[in-house]
C-alpha cells in the first residue's frame, strides 16, 4: 500500500466524438488532454490517432503521433507515452506494422514500447444478444509477439504488455522464466464487459486468477476494464488494495455518463486517497517500472 499508484490515461481509441464529445483526436486536443490528465495524477499516457487499427495499409503514420507528442514533451519532458499499432494482416510484415514505434523510440519520444502478444476474435452483440458473425481478428502471431519483445530490447525501451487473454500472459511468463524479458515491463490486465467477446470479466475472481498465474513473477501490473467503468465496477479498488496500478480513459470506458479523461483520472486519485495509496509521478513510475531509458533524450 506504500508503493505509489501508477495511473495511465488511455485517451481515445474506438470511442467516437458521437459517443462522447470529450474524446480527443486533433493534435491540440491530445496535447491539452494529456497535460490535464498528468496534472491530475496520470503518470502514463496512451493514445491513438484517427487511423484505423483494422484494415488500412497496415502501417501507422509516424508524424501523426510525433506531432502532438513533440509539443507535449516540450511542456512535460517527463511524460511516458505509448502508441497503438495496426493488427496483423496478410502481406504486411511485422516490421512495417511496428515501424512507427521504432522511429519514435529513435527520435526520443518513447521510453516504453508496445507488446500485444496474442490473438482474439472481435465482434459486437447483435439484436438477438449473440456475437455477430465477423471475420475480424485482433491478430498477433508468435512471430509478431517475439518481434515486439526483441525490438524493445534492441531499442532499450520498456514494454507496455497487453494481456487480453490468459494465453497472452503465458507468452510473457515464458520470457520471464527464461530470463530473456527486457527490463521495464508493465503487465496490463485488460478485463472486459459481457458485451465484448474477449477478456475475463472485471471481478475479484478474474483478478485473482491472473495474479495466481503471475505467481512469484514480480513484474508490476495494472487493471483496465473495456466496455465498463473501471472505478464503478470495483476492479480499480481491488487493484489499489493489492498493490497494483490502474488504467482509465475514454478508450476503455463505457457507461451512461459522458465523462472527460481528466474526470476519470480524478476518480482514481480520490479512490487511492481512501486507501492511503500515494500517486506516482512520472519519475516515480519510471523507477517502479525500471524503465531502462528515462527520461528519453528528446531534443525540444
């Protein structure tokens, strides 16, 4: 309970402005929202651009990320930033899909890279309450998954490790047992509501199952809840009590409200205060995560 609580703000993603007008997508909106979230207590920032994760050319436009992040780092050179990447698709090499991450690390915009080590089906419930028949795969095969880990090691940056399913965690634990996982890893347990086809539900039993899998692995971890409200569903509280960390934001959030990213961060801060958990600064988060290169040598 004395370890400072790391809060990540996941600013956008599949959430549209029609769903919530507070979601940021322009360069100016992303910079302003990130600064406000950091001032409220967020140590980590994750965002998407307006490019599709599914379909498209299978690559992300480097400059669409770099433009707002350069401005953000002028104001907050301590910011710890993480992008997303396109899903795997036939004919697109993993190096192409990951090229924007590598370029941003080389420029000094990133202290932490992305690792999504697995695949799951994606769909939504139809009018009958069944998952609609789609061919959409959030795809990262074993070749891809190993590439992410080894690229982060080569670039000397930490790993933001997405755990959408237990099999994702098995992949990471194999690296950890073999002593080949680069430093700076953060395990992110992504729970999901019953309206989504992936992930375990945000419950005590689900969290304990993941922690049981972790065993004596001492990697720091956080919780998030896709299609739900991470604070109001109770999973954030369980993480805070157990010494874990929390991700909130308009990417995973779903509910009757239209909150801002800052409001969601403030709710976690208030919850942490109830349990006596101090809030981690970016520098404290970097120390907890043991990020190998922090702050990154970004030239403003």
